[in-house]
């Protein structure tokens, strides 16, 4: 069937919207005259599933600048014998030859197969699933931070291989990285694996971002995962530029890279083009990605935007450091992060969240789950740890390594004291004398016991002390003050996370408390695995947080330049000196699964060995942690 020029123009206008809505069973495939092959080089994808609809996505590789007609089919079976919907439409450069179809009229809780066709080629077959209206359990894989030149996307392949019981993949952002070849990770990293960023320069324009997404979408592991399970996506900063906030970004220079708003809107346009996200019908609403997904009476999933809509500019550590990069006035920093008018989400989004929590609770839904970008738990560390290299702007590990010596010496000393007091039957008399003993971290408890023993029984103190190695004795004498909070106050480590926006976190937690939400927070961005209690400023537990590791982006061990062998020490010490942290994996790439029922949620973290990151051979994934939490008492149970 030939299209008249008028009909063609009409269709072109229709296709300029980035999504096609289809609700009826109809077939209308147009034969094209062009005999050249139209390849589906970037696979297929599905996303934003609801009980009756799901967004399907593909992209064709154009052979000319002409528009291309594509048809699509949805069936109940992989052989496409039980066809439930089909249609066709035209794609062109207005959407970078990507096609999204919001297929409606589907049954709840059902698996469907889909594919796309041009006149002479067929895409691979994708599998997707609508949400159940009455699920017994809801399971997600939670992913974030895939940096193409930093390593292979083994995580995507592993999740694809284990996708059969997943309801969706939640991708919390950093789906791409905007850097050029000399940016992050360090120059030369991608060359080793033949995974150099395209374009070679940093993404700034519409064409740049399109090329970058095309590169990521050509990765066979990502293609495999998209074809298996629907995605629910959020953007983080790198979909635009590093440490983005409402009016700018750390990695944006207006003078050389132009208007930030133009860059942001280009990046957002491409995000909608290349991801299976349901685009709002109103163009101006495209910036509002916060939205809700309902999973029967088990959970409401609320996706937040902490980047683009309401975020004030991050505080900068360099405003609080001396010339050598040490943090000399920690109180100043803590006062500033607590300023009441610092926003991360903004009032409109907070109001939406309150209303959504309220309706979720009134509907009797057990869990209220936030999917969002940055870590919400309070990761306050001793200020003596903070040191930055003034020349590179990167964290300097030297203070941490000094601290580690003190920490190790005190661990041994404190443990010996504790064992002695237990065997004497006097531990309780010591702990009851120490103010707020139960609220102290593990290392603080040991330090307090040492001080108390020194006062109460100097002979016993000297006896235990004399059993230490000479170097541990010297460390404790010279550097013991580093464990004393009055001389070494705690400060937030990551000013880009919720820790840098204390008042906004308090507003959110107050809302959750007033709505009596059973709050679970899913977080990305940090490149490290976490399980944290989220507490308010009065120390009240208001939520549990699960942080997912990175698909391939380097973690704390690279960010801080930690020497080999110290990685495990770092994560163990973080758990020990940060009260709210229950689990931390700061040195391995991987992902998280969360499985919710009416009674509990089980979270599991899976990782690979460091050596496997840059090796194309598919590695073995190890489950490093399993944690379960009851819906009633919200106590974290390990194992
Ligand atoms: Fe990241």
C-alpha cells in the first residue's frame, strides 16, 4: 500500500511524539519500496509495566534519512500463534529512529512476547510481563551505574540469566556516563577492553547523547537483559552531567559547553527516546519523572527525582578544607548541611509523595517503597578521615590509613577489655555507667570501656595494655584521640547524597512518620552495596535502606585510592563506626534483589571478584549478603 503525501505527513507528525498508544487489535503493515535491509541492531525492550499495559521499545538503524515504517506484534506465546495485538507506525529522525508503543488492553500478571518488523527484517523476540493485581510476592533486581569503559556489563547478563522470577528491573540511574575519553574512569581504562566511549568527547549535544545511548544499547549483555524483563527507570546525574542539580552540574562549564538548560533538555529528550519509559502526554511534564507503580496489597513503588526538579547545588568540601586538604572546621560543615532551606526534591514533589503515601496506606498496602538515586542513610564518619588532594580534587586516603592503624589497635585492646570484664562478670556495671552506651557504635563502645576501666581499675587497664604489641601501644598513646568524638566530631562523607540535604531528609522522614509508612528506600549512585537504618535527627528509625552496587563503575576503593588489601578493612570499619550501617560492600561490582511479601522483605547482594570486571569471560557471581526484615518490627535480620 502506497501512502499519499498528505497521509505520510500526518503520520510523520504523529511519530514526532515519542510514544505511540495502541489499545485495539488491528493489523496494518505497509510494504516499503526500499529494498535495503533495516536492522534492529539495538535489540528490544519493555518498561513501565502496569496491570493492563506495558511500553515496548526498539530502534532501527536507518540506511537513509527517510522515515521507516515498522510493525509490531504482541502474543501470548513465543511462536506468535496467539496474537493479542499488532499495528504499525513510522519512525524517523525526530525520535532518532526509536519506537515506543504503549500496548494497552493486556491481562494482569501475564507474560507476553513481542517483536518488531520492517519490510525485510525482524527484531529478536522480547519477553515482558504485566503487573499482577493480586501478587503473592513482588521481586525486583535493583541496578545502577553502568559505565561502559569501566568494565564489562556482566551484571546485566547475570540478571538476564536469573530473570524468570523477577517482576521488573528497577534501574536507579547512571544508565550512561557523559564523560569523554579523558574523563572518568581514568584515561586508558576502556582501551584495554576495546570499550572506549563514543563519541570520544564529552556528551553535550543531542547528537552526542544519541550516539552514547546507541553505544550502550549495542552491548550484548544489556540487549539480553532488556529482552527478558521490563525495566522501570530513573535518571541520575550522569544521564546529564556529573553531580547535576536543577540549574547546573559539577561537570558543566557554561563558558565552553554552553547553556546548561539546553544540555539538560537534550539529555532528557534522548533519555525518553532510548529508554522504555512511558512519556507524559504533555511535553512540559517530561521533566517530572516521579511516578507510582502499584503491586496489589504488597507494595507501592514510588520513584523519585532527586536531581533535576528540586535539587539545590551541592556543598563543596573544598570550601571547608585547609591548604593541605584537611577538614579543619567540621562544625561549620555540619551547620551548613543542616540549613533549613536546602532542597533536594522540592515542595511540589514532597506534596505528591505525601499524598501517594497517604493513599497507599489507606488502601491497606503493606510496604511503601521509594526508588531513588542517592543514599539516604546517615553516613557520618570521623572528621579526621576527611582529606582531599588539592591538586586532583580527589579524596586522599592518607588520613584514612592513619585512622585504620588506630582503629585496629583499639579493636584489639577494646576486645581484650571486653573479654576480661565478661569473664569477671563486671561488664554490666561498666556499661551502665557509660552514658548512652547502647547508642554508641562498636568502636565507640570499646573506646568508652577503655576510658572507664582506666579510671575504675588502673591496674587491670595497665595489665591488659601491657599485653599489646609495642606498636599498638604506641598508636594508642599517640593517636587514641582520633577515636574521641569530642576531639574528632563526625561529619557527612558524601555531600551529593541526602547527607548534604539534612533538612529535606527530615521533611521526608516526618512525612513518612505522619503517614505511618512502612518505608523501604532503594538507592543507587554510590557504587557500593548498603543496608542502613534511616534515622531522623532524634535518632528514631524511620525507614530501611537497601543500596545497590554498580554494574561496572568503580567504588570507594578507587574513589579514595585505597591501597590493595585495605578494601575489606574499609567496609568493616564503616559498619563498625557508622551506627546506622548494617552492611556495606565498598569494593565489588554487583547488584541487589529485593523480594517482598506481606510478611517480610528479603534482600540479597550479588558480586563478582575485582579481576572479573575487565575480563570478557563471564564470571561466577557470589551472594555476599542476605538480609530479611519483618513487616511488623522492621528489625534487620542477617542471613
Ligand atoms: Fe554512578
